[in-house]
C-alpha cells in the first residue's frame, strides 16, 4: 500500500519519544500508522503500541499497514478522550510515552468526500467519527446567527465572523446549505473583496472553525492533556504535534501548568525546510514535548 499521508516530523518525534525494546506507547492519533510504524520498529522486538483513532476508515488502513507487527499493536476505535478508561479496561497502568498528532490526515482532507476540504463539492459532514450525530450541515442550517458568528470567531479567529453568519442565515431561508461549494460561495460573497486574505483561501478559517465545532476538538484536547499526564510512567515523554495556534496554546499552557510534567521544549520544534518542501502540510506543525517528573 502506498501511504497517502506522510508522517509529520517523524525523526523529531522518535528522537523525543526515544522508544525502547519492551516499552509501551500510546498513539492517540493513529491515522495511517506512520508514526506508530517507526515506534514499533525502534521498540522491537517486544515494544507495544496502543493506537487510537475515531475514524473507522483510518483504522482499517492502519491495520493493513501494521499487520506485520501482530499483537504488538492494539487498535482502538475511540476518541482519545477515552484514554483513561480504555487503558484501565486493558489492565494497563503506566505507559512509556504518549504521542498526539492532531487534526486530519491528508487522506481525510483530500479523499474522504466528507467535506473537510473547500476544494470541490462534497456533503458538509466534517465528522471524523461517523458514529457521532451532529454534522457541519446541521450546524450551518440550524445554529443561531450568534452561535455561528461565535464559532467562526473563536474557532477560526475569523474577523469577518458576523458578516459570514449573517449571510448564511439570509441564504438558508431560501435553500438548505448542504454542500461545501455552497458554503465557499457564501463566505466569498460575505467578505468584502478588500478583506480577502492574500495567503490563504478565503474559506480556510470558516472550514477550520466548523470542523473544530463538529468534532469538539478543543474540549477533547484539554481532556487528553490532563488524563495523558496521569498515565505516564516517571520520565516518560508526552509529545504533541499541533497545526494551529488554538491547539498550540492549549498544549503550551497544559504543559506549563501541570505539576506532574516538566517542559522539555520551552519553544516548540518545527519542521525543517526540506520536510516542508517535501510535504507542504507540515509547514504549520509545532511539536511540544514534556516529560513526567520523577517524583
Ligand atoms: C494527522 S492524522 C495522524 C497521522 C498519523 N500520525 C500518521 O502518521 O499516519 C490525525 C488522525 O487522528 C484522528 N483523530 C483526530 N482527533 C481524534 C480524537 N480526538 N480521537 C481519536 N482520533 C482522532 C483522525 O481521524 C486522523 O486519522
């Protein structure tokens, strides 16, 4: 299988996580298994990984890719917010490292047909976990104008949030907004041309905001940052790759304020030039690392 997602900052992650034979690691965002594959290689012959992903399609692909590791990898189709309960059910006390590689895989963005991308025309779904009930279309068609403006402002840091929410509410009285291209057109029309961003697509922030709201991404991150720290063995590393400032801020704050953790990277690590050229999606990545204190 040709993996259609390149693991971001792979060398930096394994250098920080330092997997060893016999270690037990958790990958909270298994995706297509790129990081886990390397962790299993480096922790052979007996290191193990518990890999979480809330997207069933991602897990199926990871299972294929990682089949050769047999029972050294355990696949968990759950949100990483269930980490404490899941590990307890598995009889696992402490772990030797925890990795989060937040957000979406390239496969979800480009090929899932679930409306994560503003390119093309796809149903406005945006659920990573298809068992969840609320879709982006539901929010866009049913949330109040004020709620929509708040979502765009707080989760997208979109300065034109009010204008966009107003336009959506005006349009949805005429027809339901159920496809991504309908939403892109509305955002494009709502923002006066002089305020159109120069470096990113005009709908980037609105799409980010809706995705965060649909998947409750920031709440989930806060929870796993707290629970994850409790599960680490003394000295074990907690590595988090984030892709936008809202996530990075939460990680930075949680690592600084949690008395169980010691910050290993006072400034986040970022990908090198060569990686950004090879994989443009890596450009916005930030890797922060903390270690569980010895006491
Ligand atoms: C950036 S990709 C991970 C890619 C992976 N590290 C690799 O190298 O192949 C993020 C993955 O995390 C999953 N995901 C995002 N939020 C999640 C959450 N709260 N719980 C579980 N999985 C989540 C997504 O479905 C996606 O497959």
